[in-house]
C-alpha cells in the first residue's frame, strides 16, 4: 500500500490544523493517512508514504500528521507500519521519525 | 580557459623535452643503464616522498573545497530577500511554493554539510546552523497562512538568516586558518 502525498493529497501542504487553511496536517491525517494506516495494520502490511513531488513540507504539517498519528495509535505501531520514501529531501525521513518516536 | 590552454602547452613542452633528453641519453651515453642500487633507491625514495607530499591531506582539501561550495549555496539561499520577506496580498500560493522549494534546497545542503561535519571538525558549527534553520522553518510553518503576521516578523526572520550567514563565513575562515 502506498500514499503519494503530492498526487493523493496536495503538492502544497499547509499548516497544522484545519482551521488554519486548506491541506492541513490534521486534514491529511484524518482523511487519508489514518484510514490507510488502519487498513494496512489490519492486513499486516506496510504502508509506504511517498513524500516526493511536492513543494516541500511545513514542519507543523508533518508533526500533526505523523506525530498526531503516533499520539493516537502509539509510536511503536506507527513506526512498524509506515515506511517513508523521500528522494527529493532525504532528511525528511529522519525528521518524521523523530516526530513519531518523540511520542513514546 | 586561456590559462588552462597555456598550462597544457607548457606541460606538453616539458614532457617532450624530458622524453627527448631521455632518448638522447640512452643513445649517446653508453653508461646510461649502469646505475648502482644506491642510485635506484635514491630515485625511488625521492619519487615516493614527492608523491606523498602532493597527496598529503588531499582528501581533506577536496572535502573543504566541496564544503565551501555548499556553504556558498546556503549563503545564497539565506541572503535572498524572499527567504525572510513575506508580503501580505501577494500571490500567497506562489510564495508558499517558493518557500517550500528554498527550504528543501537548504535542508539538502545542510545534510551534505553534516556529512563533512566530522571529517572537517565542523559539528558545532553545523549544529548551530541546524538550530537556527529549525527555528526559522518552525516559525514560518506555524504562521504559514498568516502572511500579515509573517510580514511583521521580518526582523526576526532576518536575524535568523543573518545568524546562518555569519556562521557560514566563520566556517570558511576556519578552513584557511
């Protein structure tokens, strides 16, 4: 299973919360990430998150989307299920993993 | 380009002269191949020392040269007015795209610089740049949909940009000390 954020959601991710504008981290988590995460977890599969193709990611978007998922479902479960791909900005992968593991 | 051509011509002339002298010696000097072990050893030692002297710290020199190029890229990014100036009422979508691209460019340059950090003893400097950059991107990310607020925060963003720029200058000075 795979989510390509640039094509499945937006090329221009926004801020943290829905009330701050379009394409927020909260919107992404609730409408795309969490349902796919639960589906992958129930099937015992990994969910690949492809971060390439967009115009960069605000830190609060990433924290709310992935850190928020870890707050709700546990950092270990999220770490075990999600796999990140970022050729455009490889350091994003570590950054997101820090948001997830900091919820432990 | 012209300098390179002159160097190439000089190198070719020197090589030809050396080969010419060598051939002349082989033909004219009957004792040319009669050398003692001491003479051979002297030659080998001289060549070895010359080779070592040219290669010594060559890797570090190359790393410094590349790190300097990366630093220049970082300075170009942070010195650009768009890095710290946000104008309310402008095409905000385009501004966000530009911000995202320059942030990514910066992050990629910083990753390369981090790779050189240990080799060139720059860990603390790179860490400082990383901290300033994290503060910058977190601040913008938290107010991404409020250009009015971002425009009023130009002084703060400019301070972060200048901190990074100054630290880059300090790193380059270290390379030559």
